[in-house]
C-alpha cells in the first residue's frame, strides 16, 4: 500500500512539474521574415581566371590506347535467360523415387 501511494505521489509531482515547465512557452504568434538578397541578382562582370594546377606540369605520351581496349568486357546474362536456365535445371533434377502416403 505504501509503495503504490509513493508511486502515485511521484506521478502527480511529475505531472505538476510538467505543467509548470510548459507555462514558460508563450502562445503569442511570431512573424516570420524572409531575408532578401538583392545583390545576388545584379549583373556583374566575370571574375579573373585562376589556375588550379599550380606547380604541376602537363604530362603527355605517344601511342595512347583507347578506353575500349583497356576496359574489361562485362556481359550480363538477361533475366529471362537465367530464368529459363533455372527452370531447365529444376525440371532435370532427380525426383524422389518413393512416395509416402499416410
């Protein structure tokens, strides 16, 4: 009986504290102001060109091979072909010789 009374008091105290904390929130409306940036829409001349490859040299060589010679050929089996192959394997699989009937 004492334990249930204690837990009831604990829940009531928690609820009272929640009501007190909720009173901090105001119910007044606040206006939302969207900032305007007019300078982004102004026409300006383009900036100066900057070299991103500072300190690097151009490397070139003779006899460059095309990419199709270097890349491996990858062939994917179509889904229909793989389904037919699985169906054929299923039909050729060894069937049970004994059939049990209860």
